[in-house]
């Protein structure tokens, strides 16, 4: 309903690659350019932040182990500026690192070595996430929580809340099925377009969402966990 | 025979010691009491007999005295019987019919020869003291003292002392139980700490101040755990470093390979062939590294969470470009399993991969739950697995015989050993069976999928 089948050819997305390993950066740039992206590469978080401020890319790929400012801090600073989709591409597959990177504000986490086809699929999914999904409905109301899908706005008790695209899309998926439990796997498929993915993505994003829309994120009333099942948005 | 536990042995020792002590004390007290009571009684009876002897001697001084009348005048109480043998005739009171037989022959002979004596006998089960006195060459006096009450008293005393001995032995056992419990308590905290370490908590330590007597054990235990934690941390860091150092160049290789692959038409034939080999081998190398790293950390416990096994199996089947209809529909058993999702996913993927490589493709995937144990079965119609190979097929780097030719896109040789590791992480196992109608059936059993 939303995607133009020829978007891939018609629209060349800008990708910023922040990677200190010259060979990895060069190879990723070559491969992504082959996939049709316009790619810029920098070797440090400082350069990446400057480049993103000077000329914003549509998506940022970031490594975690960077000289100087590390990947986690880089994600936090990028996130402070805007809601640009951030994908971590790291050789670290430790749970702590994955959760910390997602909590810092990353939208997705890929462990090296990632196949270019897979990386490209993730970037496309991220781009689609930015688009409105519920064109038919103008406003969804859950108590004092208002969702305006077309405007891409969320208000809690009348005050607007800034959500990233992934958080917004996650909230919309839950809002589309009021009172219904969605499993982590369902959310992974619908929001991240993973067939089989890491459920920590969902959990951390739910946590981030709660911090923004709940009065007390440790005692959630709106976005509730159904033990052993998944999540639902309480009516 | 199994050796009894330390605790049982200590309790038994305490009980045996207490029993030996209390039994010998009881025995000695009984014997002392008994001999002193009997000696007292003997003296009293002797005195009474001497008194009676004087009366009878005096009464029989005249001619033709009435022995029976004399006997009747004696105050003998309830326990004493008096017999007089005079000129071969035995006189006794009518009321004492059995008394005559009570006098032992040896005593009678002694008395008839002019002597006197005392002898312990048992009459109708009752102990008695027989005293014989020669009053004159033709007259003998016998007195029989039945010790019925005394016997009863001694019997009661024996009972009481026996009971006391048994009670003391039981108390000894109780003391042993208490003492071992008290002594073993610090050992229990050692056991708890060791269990915690087994379960992966390497921060468990013993408090050296808690039990000064066990200071050496505490110190060496804590030292051992420190060592273990250091080694564990070193291993973990090494695995993380290896992981990082292998993954980084692989990323460059994977991305560059994709560029080569995309431009293969622009390459001349020889270069394209070589590039194709590089691309394929990089893929294989990548899965080998993935499997090796997975294997290196597969000794961690399974992280169980509820999973819909059939939906997962269908997705994995689709992911391998197979018909999801291979997954047999769920019966009415548990629709959700408590398993480690990632591990179950790999079990399914590796078994399917194995069936594709060595079994001509899977023909059925079954997930059932029998008595709380999840059972994953993948069937193929291939040549099956020879009994000789069944023992080694789950070892690392063992590849199927059908792949002996080592054609293109061979597996890593780690897939089935990963399946075995994942099953083990759930406390289960994997076996290979003959499929009815030909082919192999791999069965993974995962206990505890239903809480």
C-alpha cells in the first residue's frame, strides 16, 4: 500500500559508514554502492558526528569499537540530534554490548560478518519504517495517549512525545491491535521485517518506548507485558 | 556394598559407645544390687534358721515329742518353709506339699553326716535358699526360703536398667546426629557455594571468619574459585578476542566477495572461476567460524522461554527454501514449549541441513511432546546411518560418507555436534534411528519443555 516497487532504483539513499578499520570500511562502501546506495565513510565517531551535522545521511552504520569517542557514545550523540536510523555493525556479539547499543538508541544490531544482501535488506526495512502505515485512521486514542499516524505524532496527556521511527512503528503495530497480545516474533516480523530475529531488539525498544510514554516505566500501565506471550497496548 | 555415609557412621559410633557404656554400668549395678540383696537375705534366713533350730531342739528334748505341733508353733512368715527329718521320717506342715522335694540330695547328705550348709535352688521357677542344719544325729532341720518378691524386684530392676541402657544409647545416637549436623553445617555452606559455582555463579565465596576450624578448607576453596574465575574470565576474553579477530577480516571478505559476485559477468572466464571459488569458500569459512564460536559457548545453560515450536519449525523450514508443509501439524499436546529459542532454531536448521546434504532432503519434521519432554524428529529417505557410524556421527568434524567426494558447498562438520550440544544444554540428547521404510530419523529429546 505504501511502497513504490521501483523505489530502489528511483531513490538513492545516503548511508554514512562509521568504521575505523580501513579495509572493512572500503569493502562495505564498495558493496553498498553496488547495491545502489550513495555511501560516505569516516573512520572515527568525531568525524561521523561532524559529517552527519554538515550533511545528514538517511541511515548511519556504526561500529562499536572506535578510537576516541566509542560507538555507544556516538549513538547517543546522534540520537540527541535527530531520529536518523542507526544500525550497529559490530564484531561483538555479547548480550551486554547488544543491549547497551540498543539502549543508547540504535534501531538494529548486526553481528559481523554480515552478508551484504542481509545488510541491504535491513536498510530497506528501516527506510520503510519511516513511512506512515495507518493512512485510513487519523487518530488513535488510548486513554490520555494519542497517536496520530499520518502526522507521525504521539501525545501523552496533550504533550507531544518525540519517538524514533522504530519506536513509532512499534507503537503503531501495537495500536493497530488494541488489547491484543503481539508476540516478540510477530513484532520482529512486522517492525523489523525479520523472519527469525533477536528478541532483545523488541525488549529494549519496548523499554525505550515505556520511558517516553509511561509515567513510571517500571510499573507500566499503557504498554504492558503479558508473561510468556508478548506485549499489548492496554485500552 | 556401598559405604555408609559419614553421618550414619558417626551416629552409629555414638550409639554403640553409649550402649556399651550404659549396658556395662547397668550390668554392674544389677550385679552389685543383686549380690548385696541376696547376701542380706541369706544372713537373715541363716539367723531365722538358727533361731528355729534352737526352738526345735528345745521342744524335741522330751520323749516322743509331736514334731508337727512344734513346727506349727514356728513363725515362718509367708516365704519360709520348715522341714524336719527325724529318724528317717520327714515332717512338714500339710500346707507345704512340694517343699519336701526342694531339698537337694547333696545338701541332705551333708546334713545327715552332721554338717550344715546352704544352697541356692530353683523351685517351680522361683529361686529359693535351702538351709540345712543337723540338730542331732537323727534329726535334721531344713528351711526353704522362697525369694519370690526378691526375684520380682530383681526382674523389675533388670527391666528398668535395660530400658535405661537403651535410652542412653538412643540419646547417644541423638547426640551424634546433633553433633554431625553441627559439624557438617559449615560443609553444607561449602556444598551450597560449590553448587552455585556449578550453576555458573563464580562470585560465590566462603566467609573465612565464619568457622576458624575450617580456615584451611575455606582458604583453599576460595583460592580454587578465584583460580576458576580467572581461568573462566581468561577463556571468555580469549573467545571474545578470537571472535572479534576472526569476524573483522571476514566482514571485509564477505563485502568484497559480494562485489566480486555482482561483477562476475565482467570478468574473464578464468578470473570468474577463481572469484567463484573465493566467494564460495568465504561463505563456508564464515559458517565454520559461526559454528565454532557457537560451539565454544554452547556449554552455557539454556535460556528457556515459551516458544511455539511448530511456527518456529515452519519458519526455519522456509528459511532453508523447503516446503513448510513438511512440518507435521500440531497434535493436541503442548502448543508452547519452554526452550531456548535460538538453540531449538539451530537444532532444526542443522538437522534439515544434514538431511539435505546426506539424506536426499527431509521428508518429514515432527514436533511432539511426550510427558513433558519435547521431541524433535527429522526424517529423510537417504541411505540411512550405518550402526558403526552412529557413535561418531555427533563428533566434531565428522562428515557423512556420502560426502566423501567433498563436492562443492560441503558442510562444516560441526552441525550435528552442535545439535548434540544444544540438546545437552537442555538436559536432553540426540539419537539417530532407522526410519520405517528406509532412511534416517534423527530424534532430539528436550526434557522439561512443559513446566
